[in-house]
């Protein structure tokens, strides 16, 4: 088959190569055939679908978003009633997904870091316990864990009358978690503004300090000043606002708690399950990241006379984070995607609300497409961020 | 001579009691600094608070072979739910008298897995053994020949369904994933973009949306009168999902191949198909065996999601058991039992994957 040309002169373009032996032409042909076949398949499925939809008289398009939803949603961040539209119901679901993911991500990172460091601890007991935690929770499906926590709330915890109170002002019962919050006061709004102002100030100080250090070589205690600003500004506002200390403490009356902040068992179970599961993975990521930094790095930094805090800040962390951040982001994305399992325990997240919408309108294609688009957008945004980050922290090699 | 005697004398001096034995070990590993000492004491306190009550609940006050009425009166764990209901939890709605068949199928699967553990057995005959084994398992479940009563797939459930979905899922997803990975590395723009779109789209959405798609959208795609059973549809969704992840794993292996390998194959006059089959894939796939095993673990855990589209896998049969009024409220016991099954499967695979990683590490 693959005989060499008899002599170089005969390999001249005088003899035309048949198109099926020319890799370039063959590639084009191959691609045309593939695209055509995919197109035909799509056309076949589409025509079937249209025929089926017509036969079952299901409407198409996203007009249903404007119709009245006529179902209640257990918890929502914005005002919602059954008289609102499907569109608004889906927004409520989307916000619920964002809320549970956001809180989950923050706690997971903290907990995963603690467990990851514990895994590396020189303390045998702590290290082994962290190892057991990581191994066990990674090997049990997250859905089973969610069911377990949900059943824990419903079957094992007592009713609100005998609610457990691990810390003063916090009550655990089969109606969920209730805890005391500061009573509403106008100063809270100003405290939030003060925090924002502090953040902006910190940003400006950081830039100024960096420029000054580059110019004069004098360091500035940015961390301590930032911390003081972040705590001091809101505290000052609070004192100026009359230092209100009234608390809105939950009290048991009738059949349930009144006052305080109530978190539903669904939300708590979902959050707990997601955090415990994902934290096991994050712990492994953190451990790998810390171990990836060569011991010589910290020794070199110390021999240059850097203090332990600076060694961590300037030498270890920048190198460990480069290893940690990419898999960490994908774990965060996993948490967000796993939050869709809320549908199994009745927390009204986006998938759950979209599922109800599909059941009521029968518009399955639009509903499932919406679910996919929402999660796809989230993950595309995350990977865009990742690419930007990777580019920024890429090792510049000589 | 002098030197050796001094060394002997030195080595015969015993180390202090505080640095050997239990005390020495504890000093080195638990109390080597004030911070670690506090940490150890706090951890011990926590364990003291947690473990004795748990042991009490799970072993001392627990009931193992009682009726549900006795359980409801008792304080401790009610493990009796498992002897009473294990047949249903493990095999679901499968006809009671024929449940030895799925049991046998699981035994075959476990036997094959154990046999494949040893890398010395990785020959062509093993592939045939798997093929025969899988067909045999399918026949055992389905019946209809050799005097076995035929069992509708709607009645399949429990552990066999879970294992079926994950093992078949991975087996079918693997070649598809390899094709997708090759497509993604291809130089043909149309093929490359189709593969990238597919992989990124599937990896961007949760499995549950794909399962919804298979259970409620897919029937709309089919022409009138044609229907595919629910298990197969879920299986296709799992295959499509797993294939995208396998593709990324394989891509990692392909990118790890040195350019010299491609060039050497080309200079030998091999064409694309030969290069891939004889040179690149055997090496690339070997590198990615450990992450592939992790994919199998994820696939096994992910099959539990079919609960949401109401297939009777291991988790769903457990839930159904718990809605039986006799055994309502003993969810912890049942869930712990199922969690142990999942844990045993996953732990077996992940420790195997670690061992393989060590064995296959060629130091490159």
C-alpha cells in the first residue's frame, strides 16, 4: 500500500493525486459528511418533536413565562405570591439557588481549609480524624447524605416545644433552625454603608502603600490598618447611632417559634449536606496545594530573614494558591450544580421551580432548556474567570 | 578496633523512657507543642462526647431481630429494619422467588472485578470474560430462556440496577469518551468544534437536567408509537454525561504524550488510525487509568440521582421502605446501611486506584 515513490522526479505534480488520498481534501469531505449527518439527525428529531407537540396540543415558545404561576413557593428572597407569573417564580428559584450556593461556598472554603490543614497536622489524632472524614464523606453519594440530613431534621430532632438549644438564642427543632437576630434598627443600614466605605478605603490604601513601597522601600502595615478600618467604621457608626442592643429573640408560643430568624429544615439540610460533602474534596485540594510547595522555599525565605508571617504571605501562599485555585473553582462549581439536588428534598431551587412549571404547563422542552442555560451560563462565567486567573498567575518562565 | 568498641558502648546506652514506647510516641505525635497538646485534649473531649452515646445507641441499646412495635418502644437503634426488609432494599420489586438471579449476577460482577484486580490477568481473554459475564448478567436479570421466567425491566431495582447503570454506563461511555477526546485534539475545525461544544455543554450542566431531559423531553423526540423504557433512557443520559468527563480525562493523557511519539510514528509511515491505535492510545490510556477509576466511582455515586426520575435504584428502594408505616422513622438505620454499601464499593475502588497509581508510576 505504502510504497515509496520510485524516484523523486516521478513524484512531481504531473500525476494528480486522487482526492481520497489527499489528507486535506479527505478532511473536508469527512467534515461535510459529519455535519450533514448531524443536521439530518437534528432535522429528524425536530420534525418528530413538532409532530408530537401538535398532536398533544402543547404550546411552544416562552409565552408561558407571562402566565400566572398559581403555586406557592416555600421560601423566597423577593416578594412572591401564587398570583405572580411563572417568570417571577423562576427568578425566585434562581435566587434561591444563588443563595444556597453562595453561603455554601463560603462555609465550604473555610471548613475545607481547616480540614485540609488538619490532615497535614503533626498531631496524629487530628490528622487521622481529618483523614477519616475525607475518606468517608467522599465515598457516600451526596444525595444519600442530603436524604440523611433531611430525615435527621424531620425524624430525629424534637418538635418545637422540646427544641434543642445548643447555644443561647439558637433553637434546633423539626421546624428548622431558629436563632436570635438584632432587632430591626435604622442604624443597620448605615453600618452596611460604613462597611462598604471601609472596603473602598482599604482598596485605595493598598494601592497607595504598594506604590509607596515601590518608590521608597518603606513597608506599610496594610493588614492591620485594613482590619482596624473594617471593624472600626461599622462599630463607630453603631455607637453614633445610639448603640442599640435590643435582640429579636425567638419565643415559643402556640405551635411554633415567633420572632428571630427562621431557617427551614429543607434549606438547613441542603446546606449541611452540600457543605460536608464538598468540604471533603476542598480539603484534599488544599492539602495537595500546600504539599506542592517545596520545603526549600520556606527555608530559603527564612534564611533571607523574612518573618514567619511574611514567609507565608509572600512565598508560600502565592505558590500554593496557584495550585489550589483551579481545582477549588471546579469544586465550587460542583457545589452549585449539586445544589440542584434540592429538588429531591423539597427546597425550591431553580430546578425544583422549573420542574413544577413543566408539570403545570407541559412545556418540557422550554423548561429543561432553561435549566441547562442557567447552569451553563454559571459555569461559562466561572471558566472565563478561571482563564483570566490562570493567565494572571501563570509562571513567567525564562 | 577502638572505634567499633566506642560505637558499641554508645549504642548500648538505652534512650530515655520518655522517648520510646507509648509515652514516647504520644509525646512525639500528640503533645509535641503546647498548641498540639491543647488540640489533642479538645479532640479527646469531643470524641468522649460523641463516641460513647453513639456506641450506646448503635450497639448496646439497639435491637437486631425484633418487630417494629418493639423497636418503637426501644431507646437505641433499630437495626431490625434491615433483616426485615433487606430483600426489598437490595432487589426492589424483582419477583421474590427469582431474587437469586440478580444475586448471582452481582456475584459474577464482583468475581470479575476481583479477578481483574491483578494486572497479570490483563489479557485479551479478560476482555472476552467481561463480555461473556455482562451478557450472562443481562440474561440472568431478564430471563426468558432456559426455563427462567422473563422479568420486565420495570421490575428491576435495588443494588443490581445501581451496579448495572454504573458499570454499563462506564463501559459504554469509555469508547465514546476516547472518540470525543480524539475529536477535540483533531485538526479538522468542524469536528473539533462539535466535540468541544458537546464536552463543555455536558460538563456545564448538572446530571439531573440530563435525566429530566431523558425522562420528559426525550419521548417527544421519538416518532409516534415508538417508546424506549425508562431504564434505558436513564442509562443513555448517564452514558452521555460520563462520556464528556472521560473525554477530559483522556485528553489529559493525550496532552501528556511527547510530540516525538507522533513524529516517530509518522516517520515510520503509519497513518492516523495506526498512529493512534498502535502508538498513542496504548500509552495515553495507561497514564489515565487512575483518574478513570475515579470516574467509575463518581459514576457509581451519580447513579443515585435516578431516584429523582423515580427509578427503583438502591436509594429509592430504601426510601420506599421508609414510607412503610411499620418502619417509618428508622431512617438513620436504613440510610447508614445503604451508606455502608456505597462506601464499601467506593472505598474498594479508590484504594485500588491508589495502588494502581503506585504500580504504574514509571517515574516519567
